[in-house]
C-alpha cells in the first residue's frame, strides 16, 4: 500500500520527537516500571483487582461492600469490588453530581488466555495433562513452547463450612504446550501451525503417577502452594500464564514487552491519574474496571452488568430526587472507554486503513467505527482531543479497513446502558492478544497525563 508522503513525513517526525526528546523522562520511566510491576503481579483478573485495590487503599481509599449501606462524604475516597475481579473506585465531588456530572474512565481487568476446565486433570500416553478452555480471542500459537504456570482463585471450605477464596500464583515453570517436531509436520512453515482447541492445547504437567490419580495430584500441588489440606479445596478458578517477566526493550528502552498489556495498561494509567490528580474536584471522579470484556461483557461483573449504574445511583442517594439527579448527572457526563489500540504493523501495513495508521510512542489513539463498535462520535472525540492538547500530548486516530470486521469494547455497552456520551481511546500496541504483547514506554506516560488533565479539569 502506498501512503500519502505528507502523512509519512509527519508521523516519522513525530516518532523522532517522542523517542529522542524525552519529556519527563524519569517520571515516565517510573510510570512504565510501575505498570510492569502491576502486570507481573497480576496473572489473572483476581490478582489485578487485588493489586489495584492495594494501590487505592495505600492512598487513603476506603473499601465499601455492596451489601452494606453507603455513607458517602464530600471529598470521600472509596472503592468496591465485585466477584473479586471487577473494581469501582471514586472520589466524591464537592458539588452535587446533578450540577457537575461524573468524570468516568472505564477499562477491563481480563485478557485472553487458557483456563482450566472444572475436572481438568487426566492421563494420556504416560503424561498427566490438564484440560483447558480458550478464554477470549487468543492467538493460540503464541502459547506453545512457553514456560507456563497456574494462577487464579481457589475456593476452600472453612471451619464454619462457608466458602473462602484464596488467590494462587505458582511462580515456577510448571506446564508446557509443546509443538509437534517439524519432522512430523513438514509443511508447518508453509501452511502455518493449526491447533485444535480440544486436542492440541492441553499442557503437560508431569509424568503420570502409578499410585496417585491425576485429580489428587493436582489438588495436592495446589494445597502445597496454599499450605492447606487437599480436602479443603472445593473448586478452582485457575488459568495458565507465562512466567517470563515483563521488560523494557529496544536500544532506548522505547518498548514494553509484557503479557496482558491489553488491558492492564489502561487500568494502571487511569488509577495513577486519579491518585495523582487534585484531591478535590467539584465533580465526582470514577474508575470502572470490569472483568469479562474479552468474552462479551454480559455477566454479573462485566461491562453489561448494572455495576456502574448501581454505584452511580448510590452516589446521588442524598439528593431530594435521586432518580432525577442521576439522569441529570449522566447527561452532563463523559465516559472515557480506555482499551488498547492497534498500531500499524510494518510487515502487514496493507491490513491497516491508509490514512489511519497509529504509531507506537506517538500518542494515544481515538478509535472510531461507523457501526458503533466503538462509541466515539464527533463531540466525544473533540472532548478527548482537547484534553490531549491541554496536556501537551499528540493524539492519533484509528478506524478499521472497511473490508475488515471491527472489534469492540465496553464503550458501546456503557453508552447504551447509561445513555452517556462516550469516547473510545487507547494506546497503540502490537501483538494484541498474544501471550506476550508490545507497546511504547513513552505512550504510557502520555496517557496518564491526559487522564490527569481530565480528572483535574474544572469542567468534565
């Protein structure tokens, strides 16, 4: 594909400016380091929610329970979780929400991966293997020949007979999905690696044990890690993850190589922005991080649930007419749906729309789709672009090629559920939905600056 020369020159110059004129280099480095620490500590949405809650708690946010009455105070800082995998956080504004609206950033805590089936352990040809299901739009081939392990939530039976949740993260290489040797698959390089989700993805855990069933062996392994008895284990919500640590990369550390950049990078940027924003604002500022975006969001803790609406309604309960107050507040609000965006791939440039080819480290991306797979429209797009200008950050635009199907986000779902003005944005990245993704270290700091501008602005 031939690009417009002016377009090429403009973005080539932008790339140089962003890489070699490092604005706030030390601060940006710390932002990126903090992101990679979060990712490495968060192999599952359960871990991500715990880590994000810990960041909030350390800065004075109080935990709420959905089952309790909420006694909210002006300027109060709160967070609440659902299913241990979705999180809502907010700082109550100094003025009623119906007069200021809400400032909301939404993202998701989940990423595509492989998850254990309820009865996963079995023996095959002398090996003990684990049955897995595909969660979300996984690039399956990237999960082969990697050092994998297990993480997630384990439900135990307590002494009182009630279920108790514990988080598990086994940090040693434990599993592998070995590829078939090329001698047995001679055409793999010409025809590509084709994987059957049922028969080719189960990882090898260990050699089969003569005197120990596979189920008991798996429970014994989990029990050792949690320092509990195998008999206490009631159920497992476990997934596979790659134990390789996240890293900076490139001659100038301009890249980030990490799993789950989509979409923990957006969760981290929004959280840091809220924590570093002014302590008080006339408007109530909100973070909404959902599980299950990668499988459609239609769950009790997904973007299609009433989690956000319920929380917003409780924030206006002190109004004389709470329902009226909520509708007025929503009408004054803007929802920023933050989810990673497609950077142009230099080896597959023809897969991109010629005038909308975002570059890594050239600024956040506004995502648009005429079919409203992204919820961006003219006013919301302008709103975000002006935030970028005020923050001194370049902004890019993205649409899919007209002959390719477009993905989606929590943006359209939230817009439809609340009737709220919404813009879909995200930082550009490569290897999206791979076991190990690639993004820009400069971009992360830029997005934080824009989000801080949003939370600090006098008007939402």
